[in-house]
C-alpha cells in the first residue's frame, strides 16, 4: 500500500469526520466513515495492469 496525497486527503477529511462521529457518540456514523475510508484507500491502490506487465 503506497502512501501519497490521497492518503493525506483520507486523514484530513475522513479522519476529521470520524473524530466528530466519536465525539457525538454516534457509532453508526463512525462505522460508516470507517467503511468509506477503507473503500477509498483500497480503491486508490487498485490499478489496472498495463499490457507490458502481463506479457
């Protein structure tokens, strides 16, 4: 897993939303943000293989 600018966006936006959900005690909202964050990071690291790599 590579860390780059997209990971920074994750930490800033999803992390802040997650902290807010924890402070409010809204566990469903917190779980939603964790799930969205995981999907975001996984999607960022999935890259299609080029034809030269598959040969």
